[in-house]
């Protein structure tokens, strides 16, 4: 068995199960469990067992990781993330998986700072152990990069709202302002199309107000959180309907004339 194959195998192991211990045990209990297991599978005691040396090596790596506070914390994070990702993946059907992938591309800008910090903290822990001569942690570093990508690809709400995702947009505009505060239909559609497809937009008969319908509720939530509009005349955005995980709000205001069949075409 090559070194790469051994590293791949240890990445797939549950080190707590390997040592037959609970995940909240103390360092003293970890050492005790290691000694008991190591004595049973030591290669010198099992000359006829070709797997004895491999098992003994895995036990030594498990002891190395779980006995170090920083390494154990990093490994526990990997283990929890791996389990969570597996559970979420099992719950996603093909359609939701496609929605998840599309949505993650749009959410990446919003959570990039947090993810980058998490990766940096973990990278420091992995590099520290590598400097101390821990070969297994070098493989864990590579695995963690892959795991973080998997975690990013699973951030999605399973429950999608049934009501259309509609936002109310407001800005400053005087009645006599022919430019309507600098906003028009084409500008607003282009401004919000970077989040997802725009199903339709209605400018209010009263200046300084509009309703926009977006194709994706989660993307609409992101737009509500980060979109500011024109620097000189910023937007104030609120939900009208379709807010994720909430009951649909009230009907459209009377001064909006919604054409038959829903919002006007994008």
C-alpha cells in the first residue's frame, strides 16, 4: 500500500471509533484507549496478520491528532462538517441541488470574509502541526480545503416560499422631478438582475416608489440586505411577499396597478 493510499484511508476514518472512545473523552482517556488497542494489534504480536502494521500506524496517527488541543479542534470541525454535509446531501434531490449551486455563486460575495477567516484559522493550525512533524495533518489540510468548498455548496434553505418574491423599493423624489430621483424602469431591472432573473417591475404612479418581483426568494433576501442603489439617492427596500420562512405579507398597495396575470414582464 502506497503512502498516498494510506493518507487517503486515514482521511476517511472516524478516529474516535478507531480508538473505541466517545468524542468528549479526556486526553488521559485517549492515551488509555490507545495503549489498550495498540497492545492488541502490535505487529510483533501479530506476525501472521498483514494488516497489523497498518492498524498500528493508524492508531498512532489518531493519538497524535487527538492528543493535541489545536489539532483535535480542527479534526472535530472536519468530522462535524463531514457528517453535516452527508446528511444535507442525502436530503437534497436533483432539483434542489441545482438551486443550491446557483444560489451559492450569488451568496459567495456576502459570506466571503467569514469563510476566508475560517480557512485562515484552520490553515494556521494545520501548518503548526506540520512544522512539528505531523504527516497526517498535511493530508488533513488538503481535505479541509475540499470540505470548505462542500460546506459552501450546501448553504440553502430547504423550504422555498410559495408566494412570489416581491420587494418594495422607495427613494427620495419630488412630484415635480421629471427624473424621478434618478431612477427608471430599465435602471432598476438592470440593478437587480445581478442577483437573479427579474420577473417584472412596476413603477408607482407616485414618484419615488416601485415594486419588483424576483425569480428567487433567497436572492431577493440578499438584494434587500446589500443593495443600496444610487450613492446620491439610496434605496429603502422592504418585503411585500415571498420572504423566506415567513408568512406572506399584505396585498400590493392600491396605487400600484398590477396587470392581469401578475407582474409585468422583465
